[in-house]
């Protein structure tokens, strides 16, 4: 066996021994906590926090969600601590709790995402009045776009650009009378389409 392989084997053995010692310590602390030892319980919670964070971080990206999942795991641990069997290793037991709480957060976020609009999207929509104005403006634009060309031209020149009839006539090549009729018909058509007076 090479020196590198031997070194790796010794490190793995040392790591395994350290992990076994930690698991035995945690199992002992939990058994003591079940017996009412508050100091053992506080030490156990403090020592297992890095493991809980690592498990939750593997499932969740948002640091706030990670911390919430860790808190959920700690609350679950506290609620079900009486069910732990001290004859069994503590680490797999607490790991399963943390894994479930992190997955609960993932599922909950998915359900919320399906029901809620992102804040940025809501800001883009604006207030209900602003959204209504934009919708009305869009409907008006669509309705104007569907008018016959002569009516659309008359409306653009006389009502939107507010040219006099003579100026509108000179620009469009339509007579003043034709402009009046086209403008009148355009307004009637828009009122009907948009549900205003004369519908």
C-alpha cells in the first residue's frame, strides 16, 4: 500500500472514530436531556446546529429559508424528544428530522409560488386604478386601430392632435365636411365598442 493510500485510510479511520465518538456523545446528551438535564440539552442543541444547517442548506438556497428550516427542525426535536431511543444513534434520527423540515419548506415554497405573484410583478402592475387605466387605454388603442382608415385619420387629426378643421383638411386631403362626418362616426363607433353613451 502506498504512503498516500495509507495516509487516506488513517484519516478516514480517524474521521470515522471522531464521528462515532460524536454520535455516542450526542446520544448520551439526548438521554440525559430526556432525564431532565437542561445543560445536556442545551449543549446537544448547540453541537448539532452545524449538521442541521448543512442538511437544510443542501435543500434550500435562500439563507432565511435555511434558518427557518433549522428552527422548524429544532422545534420538532423538542416536541418529539421523548420518542428518541437512546440505544440507537442520534445523528441519523436528527438528520431525518432536519431533512423532512427542509423538504416541507421546499414544498411550501412551491405551493406559495403557484398562488402568489412576485412582489416585482405586483409593483409592475401598480395600483388597481393604474392597472384599470392601462387596461382602458389598451382597449381604446385597440378600438381606434379597428376603425376604418378615414375615421382613424379624422380622429387622430381633430381629437388627438387637436388641429383645426382647416389644418386637418389640408394635411389629410379630406374636405372639412368629410372630416366632420368621419370624426362623428369614429366617436360613435368607439362609444358603442367601449360601452359609453349611445351604446
